[in-house]
C-alpha cells in the first residue's frame, strides 16, 4: 500500500513539473512576440513620395516633392530631350499619387513620375523643359524643391521696390553677398553597414558644386566660390575601412582662386550619388568588392604628387580640350546629326551602337566580328554622326553606307590605326584619279614649231598616256569596290575580291580610247585623252619646242693686189690756235699770249704708211656691225673693194 502511494506521489510530482515547464515556455514565447511586435513598431516606415505639385513666383517655377521621411536624391540634366531627371534611391511612390502632371508654361512642359525596380527600389521624376535654364535643388523638411529661374528676370530693369540706401548705413545687396566665398568647415567620412560609405563636406553656406569622373577610380568634386582653410589641406586615408573609398585629398592652390577641389580615390568603380542639404554635401558610395587593406598595399600616389597635379588643373583642362579635338575625327566633312552628350564607362560597343541607332533613327547593320568596349565622356554635345565616327575609330572599326543602311564591321586587313589611316589616304587618292579617268575624252591638235614632232615630242607624250592607262586601269576596281561616301576605308577581304571582278569589266573601257600620234607633214601632235592629260601634254610641248642655239661661222677667200695691201694705214691729224692761212694771223695781241705780242698756232700729223700722202686714193675703213644677224656690211665693203679693181672674192664657203 505504501509502495502504491509512493508511486502515485511520484507521478503527481512529474505532472506538476511538466505543467510548470509548459507555463514557462508559453510566457517566453509571449515575451518574444511582444518584443518582435515592439521592434516592428519602432522600425522606421519605408520612404514614400506622397505628393508632387508645382508653384510659381516672380523669379522662378518650382516643382515640390513631398515625402513621409527625409528624401535623398540625385539630379541629372539630360540634353536630348531637354529634361532634368531626379532619382530617389530606396524610395517608392504612394499608391494614389498623381504620376503625370501637365504644366504648360514657358519653361516646364510636363512632369512624369515612375518606379524603377530592376535593381533595388528607386523612384524617378522626369521634368521635360522647353528652355535650357539654370535650376537649384534642395531639401525642405521631409520634402524636396527644385526651382527653375525665369530667363527674363535677369534682364528686367530695377523697379521701385528695389532696396533704398539710407543715410545711416548701406543695405547689403544679395549680389554683393553672393560674391563672398564660403568656407569649408567640415570634412568627415562615415563607414556604414555592408560596406557602404558617405563623405560629408560642410560649408558656411550652401554652395554650387561640380563633380567629374576623371578616371574609373578617381572623382573630382569642385566647390565653386568656396575657400579651403590651410589646416584642412591634409589627406584623409580610409584604406582600413570596409568602403569603396581609399583616400580623400582636399586641394586648393593659388591658380584655382576661389574654387576648392576634393580628389576622391576609389578602390574600384562603384555607383554613387550626391545629396545636398542646406550647407552639407553628402557623397554616398555603394559597397566595394575589394576588402580593406593597409595603405602600403593600396598602391596610392603620393599626396604631394596629387596636390602638384591639382595645381595644374587649369592646364589639364586646356590639354584635355586639345586631346579631345585631336581624338575626334578631323572635320573633313560637315556633321549634320542631332547633337547629344554621352557618358559611357566600359560599355559594350554593341549597346552603344543601339543607343546611337535610337537617337539617329537610322538603320544599322552590325557584323558578328564587331567587338569592343567604350569609355567616353562628351559633356559638350556633339553631332551623333561625329560621335559614331569617334567610337568606330577608337575601336578600329569601319562603316559604309549600303543604301539606307549604315553597316558596321571590323577591320580584317589592318591591325593598327596608322595602317588604316594610310589605307584611307591611298584609297582617297586612287578614287580621285579614277574619277578623272572616267571623264569624257576630247581630241586636240598641238602644233610643233621648231622640234621634230615624231622624233623629239611623241615619245614623251606616249609615256604620259601609258601612265594614265596604268592608273585608270589597274587601280579602277579597288576604288569602286570600296564604296564612295564611307567615313573610313573599308578594307574587308570580300571588297577586294569584288574589286578584282569589277577591274576586268571596266578597266579597258575607261582608258582604251586614249591615244597620241604625230603628223609628219604638218609637224603636228594629235592627242585624244581627258582634259587634264591634254593640259599636261601642252605643258610638255611648250617646254621642249624651243629654237636650238647655233653659232654661224662664215669665211671669205679674197684675192687682192699688193698695192692695195700697202695702202691700208692710219692718218692722224691735230691743230690748235690761229693757223697761218687764217685771216686773223698777225693781228694781235691774241688773248692769252700778250707776252709775245702777236698770234701763233700749231698743228701736227702722222701718216703710216707715208705713201698715203701722195696717193690719190682714199683710205678704206672697216666697220664690223651685226645687221639682222648676218654679215651684210662686211660683204658690202668687200664687194666695193672688188669693184675698184683692188680685190676679188674667190669663194664664200
């Protein structure tokens, strides 16, 4: 009996213990549920855009975006179509919100809101513009406001409501206040969960900024009209944080004047966006796949080197403009496409070509061997066809018009840009010559005056005609096969094969009628060729058809008497004063001779030989003169001598 009571007591105790245990677990579960419920109540609600509205004042048109919490945003200005795009990360639209707003005025066309759920949850607001005007965006409480300045306001004249200067002091004008530079008073770095990070830059007042991706791993953030204190010009190294940012270098040099720059070095290229709240600029970065590392392993350039590079910012900008001009295709033709601004980083070229196809509205055909990546930033809009030529040249590709289709294909014969450029020049020159060869043939007659047309002139003109036949015949097919109008020479192998086929059909037809011959009776050249060849033939004839310089030597064999030979001599005579046969002789005194008291004179003569004194024949004088290039005078003198019986011309060889 006692044994049974003992067993019963034991069972009762176990049951009581089990009941107590169940109660304890039940209470814990209720506490857990209560804690979870409490956590759910404490956890923040998701970001929502609750309302989109517009307003207008005397200076601007405003777009107001309201949210249930503080909204973060990123704004992008789109050139075509002209619009401002607003992106709100981790933000949704309220279910009953109005997503399409039509506000017809001189600046804003329409406003469209949508949700992007491809990567995370993001909202987008597109504001189409009618004019390119400046705008400002800023948070207002939990909302957001973007203001577009009216263009006419800046040109309006002052009104009576303008501030009036009092005698006791001057009222500070807003323009004068805006000219004073702001100061950077805060530079912080925050590492968030999951590798995200934020750079916070504080200023004494809201400032205008510009951000540019100088390279895949380098961002340059410029604060306009902002000064940087010297004690903040030190690098902030973040390599030991789990973040995409390696280093932040604040820079301001004398050449930069009132512009401060922050050079942000990244471990790898990651998405980022900027948020501006009053006097704070927040640059948010997504997670990097590269883990934290010591600075020795980061392989970063010296911060002094970075500052030195920043000192030449203005020069770099000028150099970049020059490089961009050199990189772009030379304007050998007028680009007429719609202007666009592009920004690609390591993008597949086929995706880039699809974008250009949509913008241009043209038909594109892309060969299977077209491959490449595009990294390109064109902040200033350029024609789409110029951008297409640039992208093709960067990847060594070619294009050709085939009807209404732009065909893009790779270069099979050329490995370098220099080889392709050389081929383009050769092809363009060949095409120019081939077009000349297709001009209509004309016949011309060239008279030769001094040279022998057949012997002296004809061989040179035959060589000229033969040279044109080589250019027009053998080179003809290649030029036609390439295709006129292509921006780059298409060197694909199938074009060369097609050129060979065309060559045999058209080569002889182009130049077989060109000919040249000489007429011996009239000493004339007869030439049939294109006008350009005939012009060169006339120049050759003009240079060669000259009078041959000659020296004419004539001789005379003369028979003369000995008497004639003796009588050739010289007679000299001179006289001065009053001669004796003068009527004034003896009548003096003669001026200049008063001392003598009379007049006198003098004379002298010399005759060689002396036989001339008694000879009744006159002297013979020889005068050698060129009359019309022939010795007529010499012959006349000799004939005169012969007629007097003193000499005889025997022969004139």
